[in-house]
């Protein structure tokens, strides 16, 4: 499975405001970057978070209708959010990983740790084969 996890070290919001906090999480993960000048990914995450506790998983068509954005555009951003590990599809439904934002972040943390563990093992092996010593 291809997974792209990005982080941006941004200053935490000083005030607790729901939309500001959601924006900060999205920006910290790099969801709202590059060509997403209209912050569609952030809007999708916000809509999903506001919808999910009451109604459970949502269809991508529902997100497109809620946000008045084309289905193709929503699906493009959903793919990016799924590759980052925040969301997944269950049949036709879009589901927040772990069922909450905190759980999704914790699951992504586990993914990062697994990736770094694998990188460490391979890097150590390369160093040994090249006769390099660890500069501890």
C-alpha cells in the first residue's frame, strides 16, 4: 500500500476554536498545500467530522453535495486523504480511520513508527555492508 505521510511543524492555535483546530490539523498534515488553494481537503475533513458523529460514514456523493463541489474533485481529494491514512473506504462509504480524529492521528503515528523502524533496519544493514560506524 502506498502511503504518503507529510508533516509541517506549525505553531498550535492559541485559542480553542473548532474550525481553527481542524484547519491546523489539516495544515500540519500538509492536506491544504500546493494546488488546493480553495482548501477542499480541509472542507472535506471538516464536513466529515461534523457529519460523522451523528450519521456515521458518508458517501463521496454526499460530501460533493454538502460542499457543492464536483464528485470528481471530491474523489481526487479523498484519494489524497486516504493515501495519508486519515480516511478509508468501506464499500462505498468514506470512514474516518479509528472513528475519531484522535484515533486517526494515533493510527498514523503507528504507521510512521513502522516506516521508521523499517528504514532503520535497512540503513543499519547498508552501513554494516559499507563498513560505516555509527557516530553516537
